[in-house]
């Protein structure tokens, strides 16, 4: 009897995780669906089931890669990746001005140059 209770509990959690994984989000004007912590959902978020989003013609985001294979572990790893991106600090541009001095603008670009250089 105890084995059946444990089995029922495990099955309940398994189905609950699959139901949570099937919830996707879209923006008001976008054509893609995303997971809840995708960086593209910063300003607007509308909740759909995966089946409903596909029926409405939405396609998967190439950044967060939602879908049938999305699990809680994927969501956690995506959250860690986005948190490391947000923690980067701005550095001073390495470009030179016409007078030969170093540019004073700050940049987060990997090449350490601002938009003008």
C-alpha cells in the first residue's frame, strides 16, 4: 500500500512538471513564443499553452528554445546564463577621437568599442 502511495506521488509530480513545461509566453506584437524568463519578455508577456501558440501560428524563440523538450533544468540553466549577461559591467571605449585622446563613452560590447568607433 505504501508503494502505491509513493508511486502515485511520483506520477503526480511527473505530470505536474510536464503541464508547467507546456506553458509558453508571447509578446503583444511578436511572432515567437518563449519560456517565462526569456530576455525578450521584458516589457510584455501573454500566457498560452504550447498547443494554442502553435495553432495561432507562433514559432519557437531561437534564444530560449522553448518546446516539448523544455524542462525545469533548462529553465534554470537559461536563467543562469541571462544573469551572467546582466552582470557584465560597462567599460570605457578603447577608440581614439580626432584629437588623439581616448573616447570617454562607456560600452558593453565585446570588442570594447562604443557605437561611434
